C-alpha cells in the first residue's frame, strides 16, 4: 500500500516539531518553512524554503502537486497579545497569516489536494475563558460562536471561517493560473479540519504560582500530550468522512487530552474521527496538583488565623 504524500507547512516550528515524528513514520512528507532550522538552531531534516505568504502561488504550487493532505502549521511573526504595545505590527502580522491561510487553501484546491488540517488555536474562542474561570460559564462547544478579544485569536477565527468557505465549494474555484493541465473542478469541496490546540507543554502547571488554583485549573484544562496531539492530527488526516450534518466536509476539534478538568468539548472529535486520548492532566500532574492544593489550604488557614481577633 502506497504512503500518503503530506505537505507540512511551518515545519521548523515548535508545534510542528512535536507532531513530525509520528508523521514521518506514516507519510511521505514535503516540509516547508521560511527557514530550515528549528528554534534551537538544529537543522530540520528535509525542510525546504517556501514563502507561502507570497500571493504568486506559482512560486510554490509544485510542492502541493500529488499531495493527499496539507498539515498547516505556518505562522508569521510573534503577535502574542501580551507582548508589546505595537498594535499595528500585531495586526499586520495576522493579516499576513490570513493571506497565507488563503494561499494554502486555494493552492490545495487548484492542485487537487483532498484535505487541509490547520493548526488553529484555543484563542479562536478565548473570550469565553475568563468567564469559565470566573464561574460565569461552564463549557465551550467548538461548534458555538467563536469570539476573541485579540488579533491573534481573531486571525484563528478567520482561518476557520475561510476554511468553511472552501469546504462549501460555492466560492472557492480553481484560478485561471491553474497550470497542471487537469480539467478544472468548479465548486469542488475542499475538506478542512481546524484543530484548536490547547497547551502542548509539560510546564504550565508547574509555572503557576504555588497555591493559585485558578491558574492550575486552566493549565490542567488545556493540556495536550505529544502523543495525543499526534493522534489528533493523524486521525484528522486519515478519517475518510468528516462531513457535518449538512454535508460540508468541515470540522473544528479542540486539541486537548482527555483531561478531567477540561472545559472545551472534544465530544465531536471522539465521534467524527475516533479520537481516543491516552493522557489525562489530572493523572499526569498529580504531584503538582497536590502541592498546589496543600499551598492553597495553608494560605487559607493562615489568612483565617490573621483575621482572628487578638
């Protein structure tokens, strides 16, 4: 049986690096990025240079030819809403990311690629997170309305909405620049999966101030292990039928492990692609949880003691 050909964008990035080992085992990969080294300066084997923000798609369409799927991790700049005050720079960075998402979708459509799996983010709906942590909401369903209060999250929303346009097939058409010689497939539905990645780190619980249960809860809720993240991408690439109830081949999945503290639903990922997370942050970080709880109790007892009348 022949191996799938999968294009990985942003292949030198951190999150792509966490998924790549599993992808290398299963697929023939085309690795694209604007650099060939990872954050540590190590060469990423097989990485090739491609600027996917460039609106001239003929400069990189050959990488997409013959591919079964795209795993899109590509990202321009650092627009963390907590970093710096240059709002214009953050907005321009995100507009470049939107342009890149369009280029990836459109080139995939033109070159007959079956599916695009996008590394979206929990920040696409991060407006709700403080409401949950403050007890004003309980849960977020990925099929609900996405709302963010920052440009980074807004851009992730746009990736998702734009991906849905391509999944309907009503607006997305092959360009007149389509050069492969194949007959145009007007109205073809591009299959699209958005993965709202949570916290793919082992350090979030420990990074919370000892006894800060609010911070701890958030860290436990969003955690995803490398093996669960890899499973989620593989099943999002390989599951044959991802159509929704109206027939659009489009899904949004939250990228978290099977966490007891989760406040983002993964029920649709379990149902549609058979996602079966192997890890649970409550078990993975049980020692850290115990330390946080003990510190919280001790602080509460000290406060009560301080408040007693002399």
